[in-house]
């Protein structure tokens, strides 16, 4: 049965979180409840990471398969030692450079940490978020906080409290509403338990930045289906998916835009509601019958990343039957944007050239 409760929404200042509100939310975490909170990447659905029952509520509320492991969020380095053992030397300079921030390290799990947080694996994913509300909450709770993204399974991640409520109202005890998240894409997940450091999910910290410290870091060949090693790739591709069908176009930019424009027109003519997810500069190509969501300038991957999930949700809310979008480049944050688009499209990618 799905975890059900009365949801309370508490507004909180994202720069200087009110101590009384934090205390109230921290008490809920300590009592085994669920608290959704903002991080710099996306909203998390939090529970006491040392309490197996609380963790199982996360899975139940999100309707998330038990085979999909969850990240433990910490506020200081001492907490890593409560969660992980045999920490490799490479972890320390990474933590010095990128924590607090959008980097998650996969380490060997300490024996006292509940197995269900890691879906039974002998590893544990650990991240120290930078967001003041997340930090204050973990500090006040006095325990690491297990938190997947605060969306229901396979929906786009939540970058605002209203998205959390769309998916989880009645299934989370408290939502701390600290406004819109700044990065908008989830953390980079870096596995340090193997021979070479492997990026299981591209995210807020780029491959290029990681390679400055870890020259042999590489993207997992299966980075588009990282959510569990056990599940079939096809199944795991379905992620960040809006209700509408998504098609991603890649290739020569002019050919891509011409094809998107033509496809939009054809589909409208055949009676479909068509949404497009595009850069600001591309917007003028589409007429008023197309539902246009601008993500930001072509060259501003930060803005595109920030706006992506909200734009997918918005097009869904507008009743789009199909969403046409394009490749925005794969360097830097582009790798994370591309990964989320491919997943939203469930692999539905069209290569176009003149
Ligand atoms: O930015 C983020 O990472 C957000 C915020 C809330 O911190 N959290 C988030 O969690 O995106 P979630 O559960 O939606 O995604 C966690 C990712 C999944 O791809 C999961 O498979 C991977 O991390 N992961 C977690 N624990 C793992 C482990 N022990 N081994 C390998 N991958 C793991
Ligand atoms: Mg997620």
C-alpha cells in the first residue's frame, strides 16, 4: 500500500531558513516521517537514512521499485564515516573540491547502514548538498538523510514545491517550500568502488571538471540506464518521462529545426496537440498553434538545465500529445541535459541531416 498522510507545506527562506521551521521538519525526520526539501539540484524526498522503516516509506510514497538505491545526504565530513568504509584516497580531493555541491560518490556501505537504502547493494551513495535548507535540516535532524528526487517514479524531477505536491500530496508529511532550485538537474553520480571512476549519471558537476582531478574518470557506457544495474535497459530508459510522447532530434542544427517545424505542422494538421521544447532563438520558427516552451539561450546550458523539468511538466499540463525537442550539445552540462532528454523520450531519437 502507498504511504499516505496529511501533507503540510511550510514556506521557508532559502537563504536564511527559519530555525523553528527547520526544528519542526527535523522532528518529523527523527520520528520516521517524510520531509520534502529543496537542494541546489532538485527537491529531495527525505527520511532518516539510518532507519530502515523510514526508508521503506520513501519507496512506498514514490512508488519506486525497491531495486533502485537512494542517496544519503550529509552535512559534514564526519558523517561519511558513519555511512561508508574503505573509502578510497581519490574521494578526499573530490570532496574537498566539490562538496558541498552536486556530486554524489558511491562508496562501500558500512555494515550498520540499512541495506534497503542501497537496494541491498554493498555500496552507498553519499552527497553533501550546498542548499542552506538542506544543510540546516540534516544538521537539526542529527542523522544523514536518505533522499531520492521528490517526484513519483518515472516522472520528471521536482524543481519547485508545487511539482512535489503534484506528485506526492497526501504521501509526504512535510514539504519545505524554499522556491525554485537553481541547478535544476540532479547531481552527478560517481562510482568509486571499481577499477576506474565511473560516472553512473551525468549531472551538476561535469565530466570535464571531474577529469581535472581524476583524469581516468569516464562516463558509464550505460549512463542512460543507471537507475539499477539489475533492470533491463528498456525499462530503465523510462524516466523523467512526461505523459506526452517525446521525440528528440539530433544532427545538423538547421536540418533539425526545419524537421521539427515541418513535423509540428503535420501533426497539428492531423489533430494532435504539439508542444516544442526549444532554445529562445528557435521560438520564432513556430506558429501560434504550437505550444512553445523556451528553455533559455542556445548557448546557456545552465538556463536550459534549470528550466528543463519544469518545462516538461508544463507541456504535460497544457495537454500536449507529443513534445518535440532537440539536442542542445553534449559538452559540459550538455551531457546531463542530453541524458534527461533521451530518458524522457524513452530512447525515441531521430537523426536528421540535409
Ligand atoms: O541531485 C540529486 O542527486 C537528487 C537530490 C535530491 O539530492 N537526488 C536524486 O536521487 O536524484 P534519485 O534517487 O532520484 O537518484 C539517485 C541516483 C539513481 O540513479 C540511483 O540509481 C543512483 O543515484 N544510486 C544511488 N545509490 C546508488 C548505489 N549505491 N550504487 C549505484 N548507484 C546508486
Ligand atoms: Mg530521481
